[in-house]
């Protein structure tokens, strides 16, 4: 095929203009895949645009640079997790059950949004070290604070074996380890996912909570 044919093929592969919010969502989903494949440093606006099927110029109409895209991915993820934790915090339930529900919701989020989860929790974020990443840090801190409060309630009831912060971080890390492996190694001969999820919750809480 000659150069003219290649140019024609490239143009024909371009997507038609869509509604702004729909195209923005497409860009974010494509960027998640590119960040996972190439890392933040290796990702480029051109690669993200090609993944979406638009020109780099069209992508710049929605985002100024790849750092802004990464920030929106992280903000969206933390906003969803914050909403989950806020809703669970408002429930009038046993404090151990509240912590279990938060941890389970966290794992469900990871399974429902595997690309976003890996970008947010399994990757480095050079762009977030800048001042403009403060909004992401604030959302993350609020989300963690609600979880820490839930663990504190177990301690206040005299049922926590260790320190509050240690217990919160150990249980979170345990759940993160499970979901990260399940997402990253899907072809391994895993046992049934639901059994692993519930077993992890049982093990994490049994080790941290006294009878």
C-alpha cells in the first residue's frame, strides 16, 4: 500500500465527533490502558489519542496534557471510594461489620474498575507531586480518614487487638494484595473469587479483632 493509501486508512479509522462528556470518558478509559502499558513516563498524548481513535489536536480540546488526564483518573477513583465509605459510615451497624463492608467495597471497586485501580494504586504518579495534585491527595486523605474512624470505633468498643493505625493499614494492605494479584494474574488457577474475597475478610478481621 502506498503512502496515500496509508493516509486514507488512517483517516477512515478516526472516530466521528461524539458528545463531549462521552468522548471525555473514552479518553480517560483509553488513557488508563496506555498508562498501564507504557507507564506514566512512556505514555504520550499521541499514544492516548491513537488509542481513542482521534487526533492529538482533538484530545487537547479536552485535556491540556497527560498529567491532567492522570489527575482526573485518580480524582474519579477516589471520589467513588469516598462516596462508598461515606455511605457505609452512615450505617448504624456493628463496628466490625462496618470495617468489613468498607474493605469489601474497596475490593469490589477494584474488580469493577481494574484499569483505574492499577493506575491509582499500583503505579507511581510523577504528575501528582506537583501543586495541582493536591485535590487528589485531599480526596485520598478523606477516604482513608473515614476508614480509620471505622477502625477506631472497634478500638473504642474494646475489641481491637493492636494499634488503630497499624490495624487499618494491615487490613487494607491485605485486601490490596489479593485484588492486585487477581487482576494482574488472571490466568493463574485461582480458587473461586468470592471465596477468596470472603476468606481474606475473615482472616484480616480475625487477626485484628478480639472476641
